[in-house]
C-alpha cells in the first residue's frame, strides 16, 4: 500500500471513519483510501505519524519520469536529499501494486480504462467530500494538478480526461482551475475552421490566472493580415468566452471605451450607452484592442488604468470591477517603438503601456501551412515565393494571409484569374521593386 498525506478529510473505504486532513492515509490495492487501523492487518508495521501539515516530499516531483513507474513498493520511502519543499498536494497512486505474495510484490495488471475510472471516482470523491469543508477553488486546483502529475503518456491522457470530466460534472465553473480549464477546453472545444498555431499557446496563457486573480494582458505583434485578430477570436472560442474588439484607429476617443450619453430623441433626454469594452470588462470575455500602436494617447490612458487597477470608472461615475475572465489582447504591427519604414503611421507606446503586456508578448508571423491549406495552390505558391524575395531584399511590401485568402476566394468564384490577383497585388509596386523580385507587371 502507498501512504498519502491528505490536504483534506477522506472517508476510509474499510470502516467508513473520517481520515482527517494532515493525517496519513493509505491507498488500498483497489485504489481506495483506508485509515491506519484498517490498513494495520495488511502491512508489516504501523506507519509513523506524519508531522502536521508537513509537505509530502517523500514522493518525486511531478517532472520525475520515475513517478508513474515506481519500482517495487517499499514499506518505508527512501530518505530524500534535502530540497526546497514542494507545495503540498493530494497524490494518487497511479499504479497500485498487489499485496505481497510468496515474498514478492507484483504489479496489479490493470487496463487503462480502470485506471481512468478509479481516478475519476477519486476526484469525484474529493469534490464531494471537500464541498462542505474546503474552498471549492482549492478542489479545482488540486484536480488540475492531479491531472498533470503523471509522466506516463497513457495515464496523462486518462488523468486529464478524467479530471476534466469530474470537474465538468462536479464543479460547473471549470474555468476557475486554470490547468483543468485549458485541458477541458482542449477536450471539449472544437474550433470551426483552421487555426493559427499561436492559438494553442494563447489559449493556455489566457486560461491562466495571475496572483491578482485575473488573466494576463496579452500583446500580439506581427505583420499586417497575418491572422492576429482572427487568432484572438479563436482563443475566445477555445475558452468559451465572449469576444469583442475595438479598432483603435484615428477617431476613436475615450467615450468609445467608457461610454457616452446619447440623445434618446425624446424631449432632449439623454441616455448612457454602454460600449462593448465595459460589458466585457464587467461580465468577462476576450476583448481585443486592435491597432494598439495606432491609438490616441488619451485612449491608451483609459486602457492602461483599467488594466492596471482592476476597476474602471465609467462616465456615469459608477465603478465596475474587472471580471476574472476578462482577457485583454492588444494587437499591433510594431513593438510600440514608433513608426518604421513599413508601418509609418504607428505611434510610439510609452513605457506604462508596454509594461502592461510585458509578461505575455508574442510575435505572430504568417503561417504558410495554414495559407497553403486554405487557398488556390498556384496563387499560394507564387505568393510564398514573392514574400520570400520581398523579405530577402528588405522591401516595404506586404504579401499577407488576407491577400492570399481573398484572392483565392475570387479565383474560386471565377471572378478572377491568377493574373488578375497578381495585377491587384502589384498595382502600386515601383518598377524598381518589381525588378528586385523578378516580377513583371501582368
Ligand atoms: N485561421 C484563419 N482561418 C481563416 N481565415 C483566416 C485565419 N487567419 C486569418 N484569416 C483571414 O486572413 C485575414 C487577415 O486576418 P486578421 O484580420 O486576423 O489579420 P491581422 O493580423 O489581425 O491583420 P491586421 O494586422 O491588418 O490587423 C482575414 O480576412 C481572415 O479572414
Ligand atoms: Mg487585426
């Protein structure tokens, strides 16, 4: 049997007694928790009582590949070298051993399906037992951690599925446990259509929660039309959140963010109109600040305050708190250091703005595999070769996913030939640029 120190009360499968938190419990060959006295008949000597609330460092850290295929079970764990104590966690024996027979312990042959069922049952038991006694957030966190403890590939899949399933059925607000949230999202969400590879990383990052209680602010920087805004929409879909965005181009003012009073048309009356940003901030959702590097300074001040303070003051004077599931994603063509030769209309972003995103900045480039899979093959091959030459020569020309997809659609509708598409893209190229990439105007 394997010893475990619990973080919370368990019920002994032998006598039904409560095994209090902090006390050593044992895992029976069937994977059930048993108390010290029920276990006494089945093992050689009674276990030493654990010091209260001591982290269980006798087990390997979760990155230890030996964890899932522990050798022969030993009555007492080997002493471990001194190391930083790990946070205490609930442990499940991934592969319980059979009791000793003829002096030799054997692995209990167990199909993966049983392991998954046992795991799901135990996680359910945790959720049920814990409901009245510990913080539900803690249950979700433990369920999430449990799902990532195993390094055995088969068990990882089972554990994640079981944890996601258990948490889905036992605790509807699965998004609060970010590990499970991401796994659950992967398990249950199917995004309609192809996704940029950055979406997988972003879904994990946006599903995580910082110590301040909310998601990190994300900045995506990349060339025009590579799929940044679309990727943000896919992240919202993956996490099951609402999606909203505002393009911060010229003409956008603070009122587009914090709201304004608009005439109702009745006897000079005005009514407050709530903008989508406020709704997402208060109720949760993925919200994109598109063209962040083109925004007016005053608009940035409003955004900065909302992202830093955890609350937002509206035009009405009301203050709304930032929802735990409000995810801010800034999209830009530059890193905020001002205009460059390619993106000459971009502003320099101040340190305060850039710092809001410092922990989660991503460069997003054109994804040629995605482009190839969704476009006219001849056009796509031409566009990829052209893009490569443009980059090699350092030309200020854009060959975007947007162009490839839109032109492919026109060709598919027989509204365009390949030459029409080329003519459109090259329409404003100088003779010098054309010569540099070896093209002639079609
Ligand atoms: N994963 C995708 N699936 C289908 N279409 C996509 C995908 N990614 C991008 N597109 C298409 O490519 C075009 C450009 O995408 P998007 O607007 O997301 O790019 P962007 O990087 O935000 O552009 P900009 O820098 O101009 O804001 C859109 O028309 C969109 O329909
Ligand atoms: Mg965009």
